[in-house]
């Protein structure tokens, strides 16, 4: 599959975790990501348009500077996290993230192994 200027990559079947931000427009961004018919704009778009792709869970964090990269680096440090395509979702990243998409293979990603810190505003949401 071609992913913008990053080139072509083979995305094996399995579980992926993507981190992204939507400062000031979270509801609209999530709605867009969950829609299959859309113009390709971000790296995640061609992947989410695949018929076999589906969103299993969404974890939402309160907006804060560099939050996207902080959470991304925590996920990337988990056992089994691998990068399929460098700079995916991170072409404008200034925090040194290799990618904002991690592959966890067929073993999957356990939300329990990634225990987000609670804040006053909390966190939420799953989508099946």
C-alpha cells in the first residue's frame, strides 16, 4: 500500500496502535477516521479505508502540549511493538518518534498492558 510521500509498505495482518492528535477538533477527527469514504489526507487514511481494517478501541486524552508523542513513546516501549513504516503519522513530529503507528502482530495489544494515567478530566471510549 502506498502511504503518501513515505512510499510503499506491506502492512501484515494483525493489531496496530496509532497515536494522533486533534487539538480543538477531536469529535470531527474521530468521525472522519471512522468513515471509509473520504479523501486521503493523513497517513492513517489509506489504512483505515481497507475493507479488512476496523477500529476496535479509542483511548482519548485531554489535550496537552506533546501529549501525542508522550503516549506514542509509551506505546512504542511496550513488548512486541514494532514499526512497519518509519515516520508514519509522524512526518511533522519534533519529538523524535520513529512512527506514530505500531504493529503488535497477531498477539494483539492489550489495553491492560498500557494503563493510561487518569487525569481530572479522565479518559474514555471504546468503539467496536
